[in-house]
C-alpha cells in the first residue's frame, strides 16, 4: 500500500522544525516560503473563487455549458472543501 503524503500543515511543521534546528535544506526553505505565501494568499483566493463561481454559473446558463459546467463543478468542490462542507 502506498504511503499517504503529508498534509500541508504536516509538511510545514517538518520544515519549521528543521529551520528551528538550523538544519533546513535550501529546498525546504523554498518550500516553506511557498507554503507561507499560499497561506497568506488563501483568503483572497477564496473570495475570488466565490465571485468566479457566480460568473461561471451565469456563463453555463447562457452557453452549451460543457467546459463552463466542468470548471464550475471543480470550483464548487474546492470552495466546499475550504468551507469544511466536504470531508
């Protein structure tokens, strides 16, 4: 059975521990910076996704809908996951 990859929080905790021990690799430092940047951007990304959901919903209603409905489904699933509505 394939091992489960670490969650982002677990990965960040590992990187943080390595940084505190002054034992982090350059790759870990870069990844840590990326994760912090992602966390800082998350509220704005969620707000943009919610607005985009409304736009895609309107587009899907007006056109044949195939690409827009696919994108809308992915976007709604991602928003629900962030809101804790999906396990």
